[in-house]
C-alpha cells in the first residue's frame, strides 16, 4: 500500500493525563495527502503543534468518553488482500465520563469503559456510537461488569491489547476470533499509602487501584464476551501477593528450562501488551508473551513485568523484565509499553517478513520533571531487554502534549 510505505511507521500517542489521542509520523515531512477529512467525527488539524486525532466527546452527557480518552490500539485490516480500496483502520480505546469521574474514591485515570472507532486512512476517525447491545451505555464495547458483583472490573475498565490470532494481523478472514486483553478495578479498598512515597494516614483508602487483567473474545470486534479466568474475580492475571491463597502455585514456579522464577510482590497489574510467539520449527514452543505495567510492593517503583501462556488464556508470571535506571530519562519509573516482533521488508514481494528479536516502546518517567516520554528497548528473546533511549519527546511548551506522551501503539 503506497500510504504505508511512504509514511513508514505510525506511532499513536496520548497525553499522560489521558485527555487526547494523537499521532506522530517518522520522517522529515508529511505526505501531500495529509489533510483533514470533511464530515468525520474527529478532524485532523494542520495547525502548529496540533496532531490530535481523537478527542473526548465533550458536552454530550450521555456518552462514556466525554471527559477523557486514552490507551488506543489501532489495527489496519484489508478485507480483500489484492485491493487497497477496502482498507479499514479500527481503533479501540478507553474513555471516562464526567459522571464516572465524580466518584473521587477511584484513581484519577482515563480508564472507565472501552469504545471503538473506525477510519479509512488512519487519520480521520469516526466513533462507533452504537456499541454492543449488551453493555450499559451506548457506544461501549466493554463496559462495567454488572453480571458479577465480585468481578475485578466492576468499577472501571481500560484497554490493553487486541489480537486476531486465527488469521494474519493484516487480513480479516471468515471465522477469525478477536482476543481483547484489558485491565479493570473493583470497588475493593486499599490504602493510598501503598502507592505513594510519602507519609499518608493508614485509614485513607482508594477504590479500584488493585487492578487485574482479563480477556474477552469476539467474532466481529464489536460485540464481546468475557472469558472467566482462574482467579475468583474472573481475571486471568492478578498482582503477585505471597499472602493470596489463589497464587500459592506460583511460590515455587520454574521457567521453561527448569530454573526457579523470582517473583516480586506487586500492587497491581495493568495495561497488558500481548505478543504472539511463533516458532515455525517447533509449534510446541509457540505461545504468547504478556508485558504489563505494575508497581513493586517493597519499594513502590513502577516497572514492567511479563507473563507467558500457551493458549492466551492461562498465564504464568515470569517476574520483572524492565526497571528504571536512576540518573536517566526513565529514572522515576517505566510504564505502559508496545512490543512488536522484528521484521524485514521484502521490496520485491512488497511485504514484511518476520525477523529475529523484539522491539519495545515504553513510557519512561523522568526524575527531573516527572514527565513521561516514549523510550525504546530491544531484545533477542523477549525476556532480557537493552535500553536504547528516548525516541519520542514531549511537545513544546504550547503544545497539547507538552505535559507528557505515552501509551505508544505502533503500526507497521
């Protein structure tokens, strides 16, 4: 497709406060067809420092995302492999309403409910205002869990990853099954002092902060069904706690080669990023990696952990894979990431082919200004990572993203 070859990589980012979604193009100039579309729900402006592609719904009080949007995941699909005319971009994202945010006992995030938007060019987006008929509000793909009061996602939900594992990532086929990984919080109370490095009264509580990760399935990417996980809350991955009787099996966990797995206690798990592991020579070694944001219980440091799975539903934690380095641009913490399998481009056949290793884009939090920037790390096996540095910085003082950029999503 000429569009993708010319632009290269589209890196979708959002303000760290979760207010807007934007895009950035790698290269020295924008293509000549980079213009705002007319008649779309969200218009792309060419004004200086304004590359916002999706905004909250604003004054509409009856929608789920009228205050904040964030956590976008974008896929490009072609319903006819030989034609660019039928190309469609689909974005899933989470949003929070003014009404939901009025509950000040919840964490001040952009999570709330999950929605969907579509685009013909990846720049001008139209929100799905209908959503799933089974959800509690219009335009919602995954809402609050009202069927199980004990569920992990009764207070708020946020998007992680969307996969189409039964067909290739770029071609939609009949019978394909989507998997959506998301995080959620319940109305369970935990002390705020658990999450901050300053003195707090022990009786000051917060709800919905002990987040867990779950998975949903869909045949069309629009209507979703929750898959019950092994945790009593319905989650497929919970923060590791030595006192949790449901996690006792992980106390003496060993990895694929029989070595002991060192697990640290975690305060929450969220923002899951799931990547297929494909071994063409030995299918028994294929499976999935899940990378997630967490905070260590012992020292309250934001880190990235990872887990492995054979089927995408049952997960085993493997510990921390990326930590902050004091004195660097991520010295105050590392968080939400996007991981892609490396690939090489075959110009003769006009297609991408898998290559060895993985590339991670993640949020690094600076010790100097406490702002989030997008950084890069590389790995040959998906387990051990080498940091490269900042690859996408914050905007200028007057820009909409001057306070931070994060939640990266990369399209090849």
